[in-house]
């Protein structure tokens, strides 16, 4: 039996609580949130223990693993508390609010011999997994360009970061994942019209000095769009994150890939629990989460300083 806790009970945190409570061989031991009434409400609903302070939860309960779904600025101190308590950690993306804090989290995980996984949920989207399989099989030939469009209306609960760190980082990570390469150059154009941070951005990525990536993201579009296009020498793939679909076009055919739809977060948490149980290293790792953060921070620096940024 894997004993888990959840820190942060907002929209995403509640989903972690729900899924853990439904998993076999997993016991949701406790949840923590400074909003005591919210923590108690969820604790009553899911028959677990509420805590206002996550440190008290670590003191009172013997946990094997914890999800951190608190605001980004709190990821670093909470993760260090959890790792030092001997608990495996799944932290929601982005890994931290600074590259230095991300590096310290990774170092702490190594020192305590605990797992640190970053919750880049689109890695577990069945359509992304199918497209990765197609690309790796060579069916599209050499991939030369991957572009993503992640736009939609603004969610008022997002106050501590801009659109690049909130949702643009998803596609930054996925483009790197699909290529199997790190980003080495970033150029971004962005602006702020309805938010204190940037609320729209076009992010140009260069990988391995030869491959192209493009992320368009904003909080200004009245309807949600989550799409990606991969261009290869033998064909083009069109992916829809929301529909969990992949369509392949070449000079002779239009084909729809067979994708078994499922809830990405459930797949993500199952992977995390399996790694805790088996002692295997989870993916995305802390290093992968740190790279996505480095690229996102470089994009912010690029549009601020109006120049290309090397990574």
C-alpha cells in the first residue's frame, strides 16, 4: 500500500485528490492547504485528514509520496520539506519559480535518494504518446518543424505567472520530447494587455542548431484550442490535445491514427505511484522539468530584452 498526500487543493490539487482516492493499493493519508475550510471540505468528501500546514502533515503521517499542487512560488520550499521528510515528490509544472530553485530541488532529491517528478501532464496525453510512437517509427521521415497553438480565455485564478510559464511551457516540453532534443536558442515576441505578466506570446525555438519549433499561446482567444503540427519529409501529423486525435497526411493518403482515449492525469499519477512502488526513475524527471523552465525563462528574457537568447 502506497501512502500519499496532496499539498494544495485548488482545481488541479482536487483532481489529484480524486484520482488518488480511486486508485487500488493507494491510500490517501492526508491533504494540506492554508485554506482550512477548503481542506476540511475535501477531507470530509474523500475520507482523509486535513492539515493547514504541510509540515505538520509530514510530522504526523508516514507518507511514501506526495503531490505538490500549490502555487509555483511555493514549489521550492514545499518540495525541500517533502524530500527531507523522506517522501517521493510529484510537483506540478513548472518545476519552480527560478532555475536556481529547480536546481536545488534536484540536488535535494539526489542527496535524500528520493524521486522528483514534474507534472507535465501532456506527456501522458494518449495523442502525444501515439505521435511520439509514429515519429520514432520513421513514418513521417525526418521531422524538420513542430508548431503548437495553445490559446484560450484567461482564467482569473492565474495570478503569479504569465501565459508562458502557465500554459506555454506545456508545448515547450512536448516539442523537446517529440524531437528527443534540447532547445538551444529561443526568440520570443510577447505582450501584456489584460494581465500583470505577459498574456500573449509567439515563441520560436531552435533545437540542436538545426530543427525548428514554434509555440503560439495566449489568454485572449474566446475559445480553447490545443493543437500541434509535426512536419516531416514523408508527411505531416496534426494532433489535437483536447480531442486526443492524430491525423497523418502524405502525398497519397489522409489517415487517422488509432488513439485509445484516457485521462492524462490518471496516467501520470499511475506512473508516479508505480515508480514509488518499484524504485524506478519517473519521467519527466527533475532535469527535464528544469530544461522546460530554462526555455520558458529564456523566452521571457527574449521578449523583454528584444533579442535571441542562447541556452
